[in-house]
C-alpha cells in the first residue's frame, strides 16, 4: 500500500468512527427552551395562573381578578399589555415576572382624571364660522377643577338637575335630586377657528390634580370657492367662497391656499363678484359689480394682492345678471348684461366689451344685431370666429348655439336646440370646441364641422347630477376636464372631456357617497349610529339616504319616485326593532321599506288596508307597543292609527266623531309620549300644541305661547313655519319648529326660544343634542348658542 492509499484509508476509518459516536448521522431536533413566568400582586385580588412555563418565542395571558371593593390600577412586566382584566405578555425570550397592583375603588378614583364627553361639535364635522362653541359634560367623584379646550379655560356649571349615565350606544338622561358638588358638570367655551383643519383637544383636571387629554374632535373650517376661474398657466383654480375670501386650489394636489388682500374694503365689493376671469398677461383677475345702473370693474393683482378700480360705467338701467368671458389673445373682456322682459319691452342681452389697454367700454349689440336679429342669452363665450351665445335666457326652449360677430352685425346658427335647460357655455379656443352644460348633460360641439355629441348624458349618471341652479364652469386644459359648480349639492364636478365621466373634484361637504339635495325628514337609529334622511332629490329623484354618524358617509337605501309619481315625500319614521322605515307621501299613501333588502311596498293606501281613507297626510310617529303608526291628516283634521300588520286605519281623535275636549284643526305633525300614552300634536293654523289621550281621544291644548329674549311670542299661527316637532322621552323635551326653534318641557310646562331659525326637520337625542337637516346637509345644532356644524354634506 502506498503512502497516499494508507492516508485515504485512515481518514475514511476515522470518519466512520466519528459518525458512529454521533448517532450515525441522525437528524434529531434540539428542544425549544422553556421559560418560567412568575407573578406577584399586592393583595386585593389574584392573578391566574400564578406562574407558567412558556416556550421561547411564544406569549401567554393572565387573568386579573379583583376582590370586592378593589380594581386593577397597574400591571407590568414581560413586555405585556393590559386590556380590561386580561394581561397579555409579549413574545417570551427569557424568564420574567408580571407585577399587578390592586387598589381600593376610593384610591383608584383618587388617581383618575375627570371623564369628559364633547356634546358639541360632533367628533368629525365642518364649520364656516370664525369662532366655535365647544360644549360638553365632565364628571369626577373628587370634583372637576378645570376644563381647558385648546388651552382656553372653559366655563363650568354644576349639573344639579340631571345626571347622564353613559351606556354602550348612547347616554340616558335620568332625573335625580341628589348631587355631589362638581361630581358632574356642564362646561362650555368659545374658541377661535383659524386653520383649515382644527383639532379640538379637551384637557380635564380634578381637585386632586389628575389630568386627562383623551377627548378630542376634528373640525374642517375652510369654505371652498363657488365662483371661480382657472389659471391654466399655473395649473390652479382661483375663486371666491361664500364668506368672500379669495382662495387658490392646486388642480393636481387640490391644496387650498387663502389670498390675503392688502386693501379689501366694502367699496371694492368682492362679495358681489358673481363672475371672475383670469388675465394671463397680468397675472390678475377681473370681476364686475353692478349696483342700480352703474357697472363697475375691479382687478386684483395676484402678485401684490392689491385691488384696483378699473371703470365705473353708467347704464340705461340695472341688469338682473352679468356673464362674461375674457379673450387672452385680444386682452378684451366681453360682458353679457341680461335684462328680463318688462312692460317697457322684451328681455334682452346688452353685450359690451372692455379693452384692457385703453380702459374703454363700448357696446357690441344691445338686444338686437345690426341685421335685426334678437339676442337674449344666459351666457357668453369667446371664440376666434365670434362670440358664442344662445337665444334663450335659461336655455329651456331654445338653447341652440349661435355665433355673434365681434362688431355685432349678425348672428349665425351653429347648432339646433338640445333642450339642456339652464345652459352654460365654455370654449376651448385653441381646439375650436364648445362645451355646453345643462341639466341633461354636456354637449361637445366642433365649431368647424358643427358636429355635436352629448359626452356626459345625465340619464347615465346616478349621483353627480346637474340641477337647475349651478354656478361657475371652466376648462382645465392641462388635465382635459370641465369643472362645473353645482349649487344644490355645493360640489365642483369634473367632467372628463374624452369619455364624459363625472367625478367630485372639490366639495364643501363632509363624508362620501350619494349627495343630499333637498332633505324633507330625518330619523335616528341609535343602536347603529345612523341617521336616515328622506331626500327630495335633484330633478325629482326622491330617495332615502343613510348617514354613518362616525364618518359622515352616505349610502342610498331606496328610491321613492318609482312608487308614486303624483305625490311628494313628506315624513319618515323608523321601526328600529324591525329595521323598517315608513315613508309618508302627502297624497294618501304610506310606503314601508325593509332596510336590509332595500325592498319597498305600499303599506297603507286607498287600495291597501281598510278603514277611513287618507286625505292629506302631514305627520307620523311610531307607537310600537300597540303595533301601530300614529298619523295626522290635515284635511280630515284628525289623528289616525294604522295597524302595522294590516294597514287598517282608524280615527283616534277628530272634531266630529271621536274624542272630546279642545278642538284642533289642520294638524301638521305628531309625536308619541310612551310614558303617559298620549300624543302631542302641532297645529300650525292655531299656533298651538295639543295633547291627545290615546285611550279615549280626549284633546287638550297645552301650549300656545312661547316668548323669545325680546318677550315676543314666537309660537303664532303660521302655516309656513310651524311644521315639525320632535319629542325625547328621556329629557321630557318637545322641540318645536316655529319661526325660531323652541324647546318645551312637557312636565314643567315651560318654553324656551332659541335665536336660530327652525331647520327643515330635527331630532332631539337623550343628550339633548339636536340633529337637523338644512338645504343639502345633515347638521348638529346647539340650541343655546344657535351655532351649527355640518356632519354630512
């Protein structure tokens, strides 16, 4: 055997021996280490288990059980967290210990800061005001020493008449005759609103010095422009909002910035600027103001932020409206002065031009062209070949496009009528394209070929519709969008110029989803934190919309118009247990809607259910204990009951056949007092509230006077204002919608008047919070200060 052979043999033999010694090369797994976790407590309770072995990398839970009169105040160790009575460790990598502290309830209270609830504003809301009232309650067994809102000390008033006990879903108001000084207090403070987004932080402190800052709310405080123009050079929108602030909006990021003017005054009348045009050569905007028969033009230099007066021009008479367009190539402003028909003559457009370089203003055409053709247009737009107009004020009967010669000599027909209604005109000058916007859609017209197409038919749009009232519109050339401000929903809608798709560009609202346009009634689902809104809709699209109170988001529940074409939606109530809504149609019909399936059926009408026929239904409420609806009929002058199972209708009280006592006529609304088995009826014709005993129909007038701060009676006969009431059984308060919003304590027979005008409809909660609907929004209203914040819009 050679040296190399001997060496290889010895190495092989050694390897075999080593493998044998190690178990022959098996894959035996090393055991996971176990670590012991121990616990300790100071008495007053126990920790289960007392100790435990846990594998490395794993976690475990301990249950903490306090003895009677004790609570858990502290737990630590093993990188754990305390959740209620359960302490969960982190992932274990070594032996460790959990330490738990139990204290008597009295000691625990001594270490706890006051609990705080914000009642106004809402947790997420919107305001247009410069200041905002923040109001709420706080409680602490050691006494509430101070409440500070964003660092400002709040006024504190001890609650001696009622206490609020918080439950999972709401607070219940319960009367009490015993109070501990400052155990529960009401607090209120007014704070400035200076930022686009305001965070409200509430700090509470008790008499022992314990503090807490967990209560908070967020408020959006900017108001977006409704009158605007576009600066396509700098890719921005420039406009005036309803509070007369001048703003810019980046078209890409949508970042909002406020322009602070150096010399704004009442004389410059930015608040009267219904139209704005951007001048590229000067980086300025120009706007008209007309008072009596004087037309004034002002410009704002966007570099210096100064307002300049350009001209004051005397007219023959005052126009009812002015529209305009600016020619960037000519540096000329064309204005369309609109006059309605009068006894002195037919309606007309007086079209003038203002030359920026010379400051001269001259007439192009006054009502007719030189060739004798009539001009009566609701809008005007510049094109290279002439001024584009249409020959009807609102575009309802003849909204075909016409081209007016620059010298006013003649009108040339461009397109035949489209019946868009309330048309507006915008021209892409470079492309030679006209965009004509109306309630029925957006028509795209090629000025060279005269070809036209409705690129965005309203019939194909379910949410972002154009109503009969809308404001500015302008072309975003960089992004190929048409921006249109829609008045009823207060949204700037973008229309894609290629495919016609509509999207929300900007909104003065809060929350997402279908827009609320003309709300008629609301109802509250406390358990699910939802408000249901009965909406008259845009263009008669009546619907029920749900509003998530946590987010303000809106969702369509049911369309109403498809069920009844000759009636108007008027009132709505919720059966929360059955999750069903009842909708009252003013013309003798009640519809039942299942919320889960979103299916609708006629519940009671002239053909469904037996009994007395409806005539003019006005109000409705639920008497769940007796399985019925209570409704008021204005023409029958009666209170009716409708069986929830059969739809059968019976009279509970009227002036002729059932019941006795004080006579009510023309009842407008009804609410149910479960505790006393009675109904409250609002009678607008009499300016009074009646109470009806539901067991025998006996009627009694209980209120016909309510004085405001000036000692004027605001509960007076008024069909137009007196229309709604809302009763809260917990607080025993009846809200009344009169000329002002009134609060009537039904037990003490006292009435208070708020300074706010009564909203369209409202709900009073157990916290005495008031949800209300305005023209296109859901609000929270503060009765004392009369301030409102928007919850969903």
